[in-house]
C-alpha cells in the first residue's frame, strides 16, 4: 500500500464545517486562550530547528506548480520557523480572513489546573487534562461537549484501539445519545527505564539478567534492585503499580480476550477501603525498596548514573534515551508485562491527555474546535512528536512517514549513507573557518573518527537488513495503530530501537491487551487515596537512602542546571523526516 501524497497543512474542517463569514480586519481581535502542560507542544528553537527547514532551489521550483511550491513551503519550510500556536494563527487568518490572537498558558499538575478552573477566576477555551481529570471535570459539569460534525472529522485520524480503550473517558452515554467531551492528544504507558551499564558496573549483573529483571514488576520489590531505582512522585501511577503487584496472581490468570480485558480494567479501578488498605502495604514496600521519589529529576539521574532505573511515563523515557546517547549511554524502556519473568501475564497502565473545552459564557467554540482540529492533523502531530518525545493519538500517513523515517532499518541506512556523503563538505566548511593549525588538525582527526563510526554503522545496518531478507521474525507490527491494511506499518526496525525509543513510543502489539486505563475515582475515593498517599510518602525513608540522597544532591543540582541551559527540548540524533 503506497502512502498518499502529502496534503495541505490547512485542515479541511477549518475550510469547511467550522468556517464563519469573513471578518473585517478593523474588528476587535478575538483571543483564543489555551491551558496546557509545560513543554507539551512544538516550540521553535532557532539553534536546531532551522536545520530541518528545507529550501527549494530555483531549479526545483521551476519543475513545480505554484500550488506544489506553496504546499512544500508550508510542510517543510515555514512550519519549522514558528511555534505551533503561531502556525495556527496564520492558518486561521488565511482560511477565515480573520486575525486572531492565541494566549498560551501552562500548568504543572492536573490538580492545579482543576483548582484554577473551579474558582472561575480565569476562563480558557482549550485545556489539556489527563484522562482521569477529564472524567472529573465532566462529572462536575465543567466541560462543554463538542459539535457532532467536528467529532466526525477529527476522529477519522484516531485509531480504533484508542477509541475503545478510552471510551469511558471521552464519551458520556448517560444522556441517551453519545456526547464527546474530549479529543485525545498524547498517549502512552507507565513502565521502567533502566541502564544495564549501571548494574554491570556496580553489581556485576550480566545484561541479559538485567533485561529479565525489568520485565517483571515484582523485581522492584526484591533485594536485587534495592536502592537502585526511583519512582514517580505520582499517587495514581504508584497505586497502579502496587495494585498490579498485590493482585498479580489474579492478573496472571487472565487471557487476552475481551472479557479478560474488562476484568483487568476492573482490577485497575478498585479503590474501596479494604483494597486501599492492602495496596498501601505494597506502596510502602515499593517506596522503602527504592532510592526515593522524584518529580522530574529521574531523566537526568539516569543520564548521570546516579540511579540505574526509574519508574516513568513513556514520553519521558523517549527523551531520556535520546539524551543519554549523547553521553555514550544506552538506556532501555520496559513495560513489565511478564510474570515471574516467564509469560506475558502481567499488566501496566495506559493513559492519555486530551483536548477539552471548559464550559463558559465566554467560550470561543469555533476557535477552540478549529485549534484542536489543526493540532489533530497528522503533519502537525508529527511536529509535536519530534519536539516533545510523547506519542500523538493521531495516525495518518504523515505520522507513519515520520515514524518510519525514525525507526525503519532502510531509512536509517539511507541516513547514515547521506551523512557519510556529506561528511567532507561539512568538515571542509569548518576547517575553512578554523583560526590556526591546531584547530585544523583537531577537526581532521574528528572527521576521520566520524567517518569510521559512520562506516561501521552502515556495515552493521546493512548486515542486519541482509540477515532479515527471508524472514519477518524481527519485524515490528504497528498495524494495530495505523490500520490493518497499511502494509508499511509492518516493518523491520533499525538496530537498537526495539526496547528503547520505538518501544517507548509504541508498545508491541502483544502488550496492548495487557494495558488498562485507571479512571477517575469518586470524590470519597480520591480523598481516601490522597490521605493514604500522604501516609506512604511520610513513612520513614531507610537510613541508607537518606545518606545517599544527601551526598548526591549537590552534584545532581549542578548537572540539572547544565542540562536545562543546554536545551529545553529533546535533541534528535538524526534528521526528522516529516
């Protein structure tokens, strides 16, 4: 099946169903107010992103129509020179003859956002809460449903498996007719990122043994990993992992059929008083066996080898794995869905963050739905994926094209070859700017080292491709996400991507039935959960943990400041193909 030709960046819905009469430029500028989590949208970075903007030569332009040139510029040129919200402003003005302004604010936690909305002091047109918070806002009557024609358009690019997994959150069926209150934005899993080098250097564990340990949640409660990993300072995620541990015997007996998945979801959403009392024991055990809680330091702690593993969200793992490569470290990501390291009988949490419209008399519904439709276009979803590392809940040709460009063996081989072909030109330019012979000698030495590295990579990737010509044993199947009829979604991944970035962004097909969403608890259940969480967090930390934390605090602070100054969003190790 061949990928369709790239479509114009301006979404059809903006041109059609949501279009309004053109507004005069003399009228007051309307403002679209957006509230999203921090670092959760494509932002232009002058140092890096201009490298990905492609200029057309005069010869190339001569062979193209004006429409093709405009399309290419929008797709590969201008988009990389402005933030996503700026792109939307220009898109809306072009398609509606109305100049608008986007005010983009951020929040740190779902609870902070809820409190801000609940007070009514600030109004927004678009918010991006997590799954459980969407349910809470909906039951409190704080969300506006989307228009039916809008839902028909925007949901075309959302895979059926996500619609089914998240149906209880995004659809309210209580009124007799389906009312949609959310459009999925990003999705992912809860797992563990880990560094085999850490466990080899400090504990002498063989790499195969390390991979085996992190295939099973039970290992986090055992002596072998004691004090070597941190856990997310998140009550719901820690509660989910401890639920899995407490009810592992029941979970291990479940199959992958629909009824088993319903039972798995039921277990994930048990929050009665007796269950919480039992799970609390496991949460305390997990905490006492860990290095400690972390909010956002797990990624840098992994890179500096202060810890060997971190319970994390998949998007953070994608960022950390890529960042660690620049320091010569290989970090892996596991969704521990085995049981006793033998069978696929464990489970984990699947989650999503979604676009919603808060109920308000001042709601600019047309702008809100226009922005969400714009963000849900595959080409724009690909930009977001490139920038923040999290996985959009959007399929489509452009997203698949991006993923194949990042992870397929053939595309990776072509990338290495292109780098080798351009190596001399790259260093000739640098040498021309050198100030003395010492700098020139250093650059020439670096060129030869890079040439040798690229040649080795080409040989390894080619050997990998050749060894898989007559078999599909090592193929990765993403047809569950991109469609059963999309042959390109079944492909040979490049070396080193499975178990790392690719697995973090897209779980393997076999894991999908073992994932369940944790929904919103009742008000009573939430209060009980938060009260229990405070007791867990204040439970005394082991003495060795206090000593280690104290010794490493200063070093961690210094390195963290360095990374923040270095860049604010993840750096790609190869050219984005979107």
